């Protein structure tokens, strides 16, 4: 057994480090992100910065 093949199962068994969860609702993230972009564009336009 090589060293790479031996460490692969242990790497999957490690605990998570608190990063983003891949199982979350991605559509909600997209909607909130685009809402923020549109809101920022409206505020910049209203302030006369463009």
C-alpha cells in the first residue's frame, strides 16, 4: 500500500473546520446576492456617483 492510498481514508474522516456548508440552499444565496447587487446599484445611481 502506498502512502497516498493509506492517508486517503483518514483525510475524509477529519472533522470540518467551520467552512461553508455545501448542502445549504444555494438558490437563497443567489437571490440574496443579486438583491444586494441591485440595491447597491440603485443607491449608487440615486447618489449621482455614476
